[in-house]
């Protein structure tokens, strides 16, 4: 599971160190999906296995909800078209593709945020702004479950 959040400096080759607690992914090829979270641009990072499981979940759920197979295939194709693959090297670093670095406006630091079955890469300023803007729904959920 990917948990916690970490600010890591990009090295001169635009690689970011993966937290030590996430080292089970070293040597694995990851899927990096251009996405968003609360209107902020992020990169969602999945293992190949968790990405395949997510696509299967999307397909099954959408078809069960009555979506046309062609529409579902097109949506999954759009997801694939916004995805890149990258490997965590032996030093525990992940090369973020230039197109994705530019999209997030990453320069010196990146924020890695665990989301249980995947993690996200954020622009640190966007992550800080999102944290400050938590919604009333989040507040209500926290009052109910007392987790944050």
C-alpha cells in the first residue's frame, strides 16, 4: 500500500526518489496516468497489476450501468492515450516523462502522495493549496469518522 506524502527534489536528470517504504515497486514498470484531483493536475502512478485491475473495474462497472461497449472501449482508450510507462531504477528513482513534468509545472521538487493502491505526483504548491481548500464534505466526513 502507498501511504504518506513526501516532497522530494528532482535530480539533474529529472528523476524523483521513491520513498523507502514503497520499495516493493523497485524494478517494476509503472503506469503514469495524466489525471487531476480537485481540479489540480496530477500524475497517478499504478503498478501494471493495479492498473489492469482498475481498467477491469471500470469496464465491468460501466457495462453494468448500461454504457455501450463502444463508449466504454473509447473511454479506456482515452485513459491509455494519457498513460506512459516508466521503471523505478536500482537507485529507487523514477524518471518522470518530460511531457508530464511540463504539465505539472515541476521544476525543483515533486510531492508524492500515497493513495493506498496507487500514488500521485503533484506540484508541491498545488498540493499545499489543495490541502488548504478541503471541502465542507471532507470536514463532515472527518467529524463522522474522526480520522484526520
